[in-house]
């Protein structure tokens, strides 16, 4: 199978491209290698797969319309896994234009490429952030998601709406995946686990927002990648009996369109995550408790019943196992043996 993977130098994109190559697929990856976080980490990820005979990489920005058109015309992917985006909830408050350029204009270019080049399935990254101000737990794909609390979340909800439009107008099979707090080796430096590990190994205090009264559905990267690839193999079908007012209205359609949560379904209190990290590293963190930040939500908790029913998979890596693997990678990559 010929895959196109956007964001191939990113955390989830790199792991997905690597897994596809290991399964024998051809992968064309692209990324703009922006400096939202350390570019050398992105380059190091790419170096792990750059010599694979079935891998091609292009430096390309999602918002480059002509470049995106040429990409689809030249490489003719059968399936597209769209993982590139401007990430980060808090950064979206500081730099809103970057999110519209990448997450909305970029999504349009992906959809147009798929439409005009006969792509059989588009799988794209949404986010648990779309649940926004929702308080019913666990978050289910059948829930209304009309109250985002960050521009990042609003752009991801926009992606879902645009995807449904193309599924409806052009019968393009599209699946959106709402990821829940993905972590693991080669992870993003702007995420809490990475920041905590870095500062604890350096003997520096860690900043804990909302006084630690957060809970997150931490989901290990290998589980996420398995969910992505398994989902790519399950082409969505339109539901002729679809009812917009029915119990699954928001997550299905008369069009070939589906939305799934990918989360561990076991929210972990932030202080419990820190305790597991302290145990793994072998030292107690000095803690600096701070108020809640704009755009944050108190808790995330994924209902993955639809994913399990349709795809036959649910994430299940315990937080202790995932943290141990992350710290092992971090120490090996950055040379922190303390």
C-alpha cells in the first residue's frame, strides 16, 4: 500500500511512518520542520527511518497550495494519514494565525488532494481538546462538542466538519481520531511528562498547574499508532439509517465518515503521574504549585466503545510501563544517566 503521512518528523507521525515501513508499506512523509520545538529532535526522528528503501521524505508546509498539489500528483498515495498540525493548547492563545494556517488551510489542501487523486481513505488527527467545556465523563464520540475552550480545539473541530463535508459531497471515506494525551519515547518537549523528566533529572523544580488537580487519559504512543493503522484498514461506510437526532448522530453519518476516540480509558491524576515518574527516576521532585492556565480543562477520559466495536482494538498500556519506557529513552537520547 502507498501511504502519505503528514507530520512525519513529528511525534505520532514518525512512529506511524516507522510502523508502516516495518509492515512493508511504501511511505511518503512530509513535514515543514518548524521551530515550535527543537528541530534537532525532529531531525533525529527522521534519521531513524531516512535510510529505509520504502521511505521518501519532503520538506513541505501544509499551507503551500502548489506544493501540496504537486505532492499528491507526483506520489499518488492510496491512503493518507494526516497527522501534521500546529500543536499546543497554550501556544494557540499566543499565535492564533499559525493554527488557522496549518490546521484549517492545511486541512483543506489535504482534503482537496484526496478528492482529486482518488485516495481510498483519509485518516486524520483530531484531538480530545474538542470536548472543551464538556463535563460528562467519559467523553463519547456521540457527545456534542460545540464548546471548545481554546483556538487549537476550535481548529480541530473545524477539521472534523470539513472532513464530513468532503465525505458528503465527494464520497471520500474519512475517519477522524481524537487522541488523548499521547506520550512515550521521542515525545514532544512541550508536554508535561517531558518537561517534568528534564527538570527532575537536572535537579530543578517542576511547575504544576491548577495545584495538581488535573486528570488526564494518558495514552501510550504504541497504542496510538496501532489504533491509527488499524483504523486505516477499516474504511467507513455511510449509514443509510443515520438519524441526526439519534444516539450516535455526531459520530456517524449517511456519508462515509467516522469519528473515534483513541485513549487509555483510565484517567490518571496528575499527582499520581508525578509519583510514578519519581519512582522511575528515583528522586522526589521539588514542586511549584501554580493556578490553572487559560485553555486547560480539568480532566479527560475517553470512551472507546466504538473503536473497540468497529476496529477491534483498545489502548491498554499502564502508565507505569509507559513512563518507564519514556525515561529509558530520554536518558539514552540526552545522556542523562542521573
